[in-house]
C-alpha cells in the first residue's frame, strides 16, 4: 500500500531488547542509521540483559563511530523481553515509539512508513512483513528459514507469509503513539512470549486498530538448528495457552490443530506398541500428515531452488515443519495442563 511520506517533524524513540547479540547488533544499528527517516529525529534505546559476550563493546565502538545517532544502553537485570520493552518505553521521550529487535534488519523506509501510517491516523499499532532468512549457511538453517516463511509452518500469519494491507490481530516490531501505551498499558511482564499479541489484544479491545502493511519490511533471522527451533516453538505454545486462559476469544481453530496432532501421535504410538502403527486406525493418520508435509516441503524448496531441489533440503523442510507443529502443540498442552493460572502484571 502506498503511503504519503510527509515532511519529517515528529521524533521517534526506537526500543531494542538485547542479550548476547554480538553477531547481529551492529547490522541492526547500521540499518537504523541508513533509514530514510532523519537520524536527528530518532533516539535509540538498547535495553541489554547484561550480555556476557562482546555485545556491549560492539555497541560502544559503533556509537563512538556514529555520534549522529542518539544511542543509549539501559540495563535489564531481569533478562526478560517484556521487562526490557517496558524499560525502553519508560525512558522514551518521543511521541512515537517503535519496537525493533537486535537480530532484525529493517528496510531503509521502515521507520518512515510506520510513522506515515500513525500520522495519517490509520492505526494505533502498525507493522509489516518479515523476510525470513537463514542465520547460518547450513541445510538445517536454510530449511528452517523456508519453513518459517510458509503458511504451513507459520500458521498463516500475514507478517510471515504475506498478504494485503489490512487490519489484523497482531504485528511484530510494532510502532505506536506513546499515548496509546499510556491508555492501554505497556507490555505484560508475566508473559515470557506472546507479549506482542497480548498487547495488541488490549489495543483492539480498547477500540484501536492494529494494521499490517506488506510494504513495511524487515529481515528476520530464523533459528539455526532444529533444537533451537523446537525450544522456540515449544515456548510459543506454552505461553499461548497461558494467554488463552485470559483471552479465550483469541484462540483460533488453526491453533488447536498442533495440540490435536500431538495427541494423535501419542495415541498412535501407544497403539503401535499394541498392534503395529499401520494396523491400528489411528496409525493411518501418520501417513497423510507426513505426505502433506513432504509435499509442502517440495513446493517450498522449488520456489527458492528451482525444480532440482536437493533431497536433503526437501527432508530438512519437512523436518522443520514437523518440529514447529509438534513443539508448539506439546508446549500448548503443557501450558493447559501444568501452568499456573494466568495473572496480568500490566
């Protein structure tokens, strides 16, 4: 969607949670410095969870070389993302606040487009689309990036798989008016994942609009290994279950499919011990799931690699899709069965 980029007069506070991001933080800062939006109108807060690598040194050296961008580092002893974001919001002095991550690279017009939507009154929170890229040049890394950007892996979220400009449930790396956050409250510190979604629920419940513009683009680096991917999606599922206790209406039918799949697999495994996987009716559900995942893996690989897709990449994408759904589903079930009752700390 085309937006009118007006003369820049509004200041913007950019808040960036950070912990041990020595490999990517410089790229993020370079991308902010190269924005079409004037650096003189931006203040950047990096809220660091007391990094144990060289992140602090990298930031200090970069800041020395680029004094034109106002940059401050704040300590986040809690080492939790919602805590970091709230520290940044408390320190921000600009009327518009934009969240960014230390392992993301916004396009050159990212800030300008976000600000244009806010100034036009089109949204109370606006964000755009991730361009999912591999963080490592391995088969697993490439496969995970392909799967993370496809509807079968992402669950159809517009910011991952694309779509038309429209009102949506949530966006990542949102841009808000500071007064919006004062009205609905900041990030919920009792959530260690899904904090963006929960905040957007409150914005929408207050009558506000969350807006997605696919022209607002940002590179997002996916997890490098299947183990890290499993941990990420298991965490997502767990905290989604906790949040759904408070906001049952936010749960979508498609989000119930992974926990159902986990239950089916568990029952099929039990049945296989009794009668063999393909002799039990539930066992037949395994084969269609695997074939569907493999077909999706082949199609996704062909989109990026052409008709001659390496077999190891096909299998890697299949592995990533299965990992995402089983991890999310098992995390969701764990959140439903064992998590303490949700309580807001907003």
